[in-house]
C-alpha cells in the first residue's frame, strides 16, 4: 500500500515534515473535508424547523432552548437551529393554534394543542427532519467526518507549531491510524 491516497483525496504525505512532494496545508485540509462533506446547503428550511418542533412537542412540553438543544443532540451536532428560526416558528405555530404556551419561572413552555397533536401524528410517518439521511447526518457531517476534519486540524497544528521530531511522530501516528481504519473495513 502506498503512502498516499491518490484518487483525488487527502494525501498522507502532505504532513511529512518537508520531505518530498506535498500539497499546501490548506489544500490538504480542503481535500479531506471534500471527501466527507456532501454538497448540501447548511441552511434548513422553515418547514424542517416546524416539523422538528412538532415532533419534539409530541413527546413532551418544552421551552425554546430545550427544543434547540434537543434538535442539536438528535442530529449528532449536525443541525443546531438558531433562536432566530425557532422562536418565530413557535409564534407561528401558536398563531395557527397548533401549540400553546404556559409561562412558568420566567420561561414559556410550549405544548401541542389537539390540532397540533393531529398534525404531528399526520407527519409522524415521514420521520423527523434530523433523520433525513440517517443517523442524524442531515447536513452530511456525522461523527466520522467530523472526527476526520478534527484530526486534520490537529495535524495542521502540529505542522505549524511542532518541532521536526514532533512532525515525524505525527506522521507515524497518522500512518498507523490510516492502516487501522483499513483494518476495520477488512474485518468480517
């Protein structure tokens, strides 16, 4: 097996401490990122926020921050809607009579009305928006791609600030990690 992944992807020799041919560091990180990312817009439609809120409130009443945190948790960190999208959607749902708000301890807790329950049940068969592409990977960045990008960033930091010995050690670690990943695929 060669030292590089040559089918247009990340080349491990890019962090070789100055030996041989190597791509610019930023280019190497961009190559790694492009291997993992789907070309999907990071913006989520208002309908997805609406569907997510209805799905969560079908389980239990929540306040706005809980809704935001729960969407982020269930999407594996791939989607964290802003307060600027969640709170206007909550107001719209309240105006439509699908949710009601009860103030307690300085916070509004939202729950579904009967009409809201009917709409949530009708949409339940479609699945929640964070399940759109499986395993909470709605935006194309699940746990494995995120770990890969984080690894590339750590390698870039070693390249920028490490001694030549540290760079050599990092290259060894990256080579071992690459081999172990292929070993995982080779298992039955």
